[in-house]
């Protein structure tokens, strides 16, 4: 195998390398390396290949051809002009990636060139420096044969179109958005990627912009599902004027892979689940749909609804394991409670009534007095004659907060 390296201050190094090989590695902003085995039938000998690269690159860049990629890189960084199959023996040891400790030790040993380093016993280097010392010696000998780390240009998933006439209706606007989505989702699929964020920017006739961003809980790349989500969001938040241009951008991420058990029930597909949740948000409101997140508070309702899976701050902390599951009533049910000696005797509410056989309490709780959501109440756990268990509280009116299973 033969490798060519181009080194020098030039912003167009990837373009120069791409003219000779589609697969190249950019080791630094000023260095690219690629294989030249397949260029012999086109250009001839290694020297002729180097001259062809030099004509393409110009006189200001160094070109080197060697049997290994790292040898070509060392030669191009240290020999001016065009070099073919150079000898690296006379190069100073400082051309290698040394640490300060290694440089001091080699100087104390009287090792100044790559040839001197190559002649040291490998076992001694391994005992003194570990694998890094052996690696440096292999570099000095030009004996490292490795595959190239192929340069991959950053792929952006963006597009923009200008309209011949302003568009006011949602249906033709969705047709144009679908066209952009189909193209970008196809690019995601071809690159084995998905998107967890979709942004639509509508440029309006009055020189303002209407921006809509969907942050998806799971990565998706199905254009029909994304279009439906955008449609529901645009219906809920329409632009204030006709659109004269629109731009679409997707944030690429790796797709989510989930392996389920053979005997577990099939869960809904992420795109269908997200569509269902979007429809529910449209009915009950965006703030009333989400994942319960436990808050660090003594509030009687110590949770909020989050759009994403809450992060557990300390997964090793113990979590109480109650004997009964508790189901909150949202909102709490207003109730009428008869008292005897300040203890609940009978309770009546919508669909709930009976005599209290046993009552535990009261637990007087309060908190957040320094905020606008202060709370102060007395709580009871009660057991009715029909076997049902409830938690009730007064502040000063009575409410049923929930039931125990």
C-alpha cells in the first residue's frame, strides 16, 4: 500500500484530496492523507503521482508518499516540496508526539533521532513508558499499518423555499412543508439518522417571522408523522399573516433502538404515540399532559408534569415502598364530613358516602408560606364501612384527596 499526505496552510485541502480519492483522512486542519494505490494506472509511478498532486495543490504545500499513512504524515510535515519514499531516520525525535516526561528521559538517554529510538529494545520501552512508548517506536520505524479515519463532512438537514405568491391558507402551506420534510427525512434515512427537533420558520408578508419548534421525546424520521404534528401545532398557533417564504431544519441524532422481550406486550410505535399525545394536548391543554416528575418538597402534591422523562438525581437513594398504592383525585372531591369529638364520623361526596369506621390523624402540614402557593391543612386517613380507604383534608373546607388501592 502507498499513502500520500498533503500538508500546508490551505483551506481547500479536502477538495484537493477529493480530486484524487473519495476516501481521505484529515488529521489536522493543515494535513490530509489518502491511499494512492489505485492511481498508478492513471498517473504511473509514485513519483508521477506525487507530481500530479503537486500540480493540483500548488507550490506552497508539501506532498509526501510513503508506505504507511503515519510515515507520509511525518514526511510531509518535515520535508519541504515533494518527497517520495523518504527515509525518516535522521528526523529529530521532537517530531513525534512526546510528553514532557518522555522528552526529558530520551534526552537523558542520549536519544535524539528516530533512528536511535528505533534501535532501542522494545521490552525496555514498554517497561518504562508502557504502550505509548511502544507506539512511538513503531512510528519511528514506520511500522504502523492502520486504516484511515475517513473524513465525513458535516451534514446539515436544512432547506428553504421562496414562494411566488403569499400563502394564507394552511392546506397549501402544509403541501410545501411536506415537500421539504420528505426530502430531509430521506436524507436522514440514507445516513441512518433521526431527528429529535424540527423547526419551521415562516417569513411573513409584513417582514416578521413565525417560528415553530417541535421537541420530540424520541427521535423520529417518518415524514407523515412529523407533518401531522406540525399541522396540529400550526392549527393551534397559526401565523399572523400570509407566508412568502419558509425554511425547515432538523436536528439529527442517532435513532433510538429498543429491544423488547418475547413475552412482553407490544408497545405503541413512538410516532403514533406522539400523535396521540398531541391530539390530547389539543383537547385538554399543553400544560395538562406529560410525565409526572417528583419534586423535592413536602407539598401534598409533590409533582409536576414534564415533557421529557425526568432525570433521577440520586438513583441509589432509597424509595419508600408503601403497602397500598394511592390514587389522587384531580381535582380533589369536595366533601361533607360530620365530626364527633373533632374526629370524622360520616362522609358524603359525589359517588362516595358512608360511616367512618376508623380514622388516623390529624396530620397538620403547611409549607411554601414564602410563596403565592402557600398551603396549610389537616389530613386524615379514613376507612369506611364498605372497606374503602381514603385520604381527606380540611383547610378549612373538606376534600377527598384520593383513595388507597
